[in-house]
């Protein structure tokens, strides 16, 4: 089961054909038009069936599958840094985020859970991180890469760009993929279109993960493929 932008039709169709149940995130006028349905901006999953979200529509969609999301007190996500209010990446015991961007409710929850906040300058931390395992990530952000290595992660540093995002010069790697299981990382587009495709495949193999291209064409930042329940 995964949460995906409802406007990412090719990705949604491909996932459903694979038998993956998809929670489709609808566009919200709270956000800029080109990212209005991005799952990695509208919600933040913190584990144990809980997390935070931007609006009641997302809250209701997740409630139907037994995940309770608390609405943040932020209401307008149309500009930076408010659009990053929920853009934190929890990976095991660590949460990567810019503490100046994420909402106060999320900051408090990180502390309450006893998680380690890894502070980075990149506001779009979740968008910028492709989670390979609880010990490995891929990113094109040098600051995130350095911070991750400092806390013991294996990191593949990518070249910026080569990922499409309407209205922007390029998108982010985290927004173009997501784990379907512990051993499968799905990509929105074809991984071979990335100039570091060989490096990516080798890095994934090193960590026991296989790349799955969902459809033909350039990689696209669709707001991520957020895993809600994993299967082998």
C-alpha cells in the first residue's frame, strides 16, 4: 500500500497493475499548482500508524486505512518555507529536516518520540532523499549527504537535475521514487534515463534492493511514493 499524487496517473496505474493499493492524494489549493497533490508535502508519516497532514481531506483518506494523521496549524503552504512544514524524512531513529521549516507540532512530536533530528539546510528534505534502507540513502543535496554520513549512513551522492518537475528547472530524487517493500524501490519513470543509472543500480544492489521502473520515460518528481504497508 502506498500514498501517491492522484495527478501522477501513470504511476498510479502502474502500481495498481502490480497489485499495490494506492491512497490517492488529491490536489489542494493550499499549495502551488504544480505540487498541489504531492504526497511528500501534504503529509508526514511518523510511524505507529500516526503522523501529520495539511488538511481534513488527507486526514480522512488515511483514517479509512487505520492511520491517524493530526492536522497541523499551518494553513497556507503556497510559498517557501511554509510548503516545507511537513517535509521531514524519518529513517529509523533519525529524522532529516530543516528545523526552521518544519511546523512546531512536528518538531514537538520528534522530541516526544525520542528521535534524533538531523538538522539540514535543505527545506525540502523529504523530497531530496531516496530511502534505500535504514542505513542508506541517495540524494543530490551535498548538505544532506554530509549530515547523513556523519550519523553513519551510506550515501550515494547524485548529480542535481535529470528529474522532471513541471514549473521548476528540475525535481528531486525522493519525489521520484519510493519503497514498495524492503527489497524493491519503485521509480516514476525509467531509471536508465538518469546519467548515474549504473551507479544507482550498483548502490541499490549493495544494500539488497532492486530498482523497479514503473513506466517508460524520464524520471518525474511526483511527490514521492510513500509506503504505508510493506510486503515482500
